[in-house]
C-alpha cells in the first residue's frame, strides 16, 4: 500500500489486489447508466442492480473486492456484512447479477454522498473526464466519519477514507490494493497515478 503511515486523515482509491484472484467486469450498459446517474443525479435514474461477468476461469479463487471500476466498488456480500452498517452511512448496497455464476454473492456499493471538500486552488486541474491526479482536500470539510464519498468535480469516482481502508485491508489482506491520493501527513507519499491501471 502506497503511503501507509497514517497520522491524520487520508484518502484512497481502491483496486483489486494483484494476487491470483478472479476479477469482474461490469456490463457496459449498466456501468454507463451508473456513471450517468453519478453525473446528473435523479432518484428515478438511480441503479437498483447491475450485471457483470468474471474475466477469469472457473478455477480461479474469487476476490472479495473484484472490480477496479472507480465508481462502482464491488464487494462480496460476506465482506460487506463483516464491514458493518457503517457502509450504509455513505450509500447503499445493490445486487450484482454475475453472468453464469448464480452461486456468487456480490453487491455494488453505490455511494450517494457527494461532498465539496476539495481545495480547488491547490489541487491539480481536473482532466476532461473529471479525474484529479493530485487532489488536495480541505481537512475541515473532509467527511472523515463516512467510509467513502464522491466529489462534485469527479463524481464518477469513489474516494475512500483511511479508517475504512484499514478495516477493508484487515478483512481481506492482499485482495485489495490501496492507492493513497492524499494525506494530512506531509511525510506520506501519494501514489503517482492513483486512477491509472
């Protein structure tokens, strides 16, 4: 994990770990619908379920955090239950239907909380897709009580608070890669390309 010492608040992007685990790809139509909702809002457009498919063979062990989609974190239902109800303070868990895998029980964490906490003057300029390579947060506005949140400037990406990342890593071990995007600790080193693959 990049920049692991934590003194004060920290924000991360999460990806599936690089171990020998299966990964999921979200259905393109469903992923586009979710991104449209994240950008425009509207309760009637909010996804109530998504579809996906495994990219690996049947014998590959299944990851509890199997998707690298920045705006649609996928969690094994057991992982979501072990994390606890605090996940629901920032969003909802919607069912994930996996093609040809009826026994696999996963959910998509749809993060509702959009928080304007970015220091626009000190952050790098957003790319055309909204991606902010070097964010700087206003610590007094950072929603540290939430496990995750989204930014109005980059609504299609879920930002994870450090305490939630610690808990997920404790529950999954090497199944998650945590990329530090920002820290209140000046000695911490953010990942050089947190949103890249």
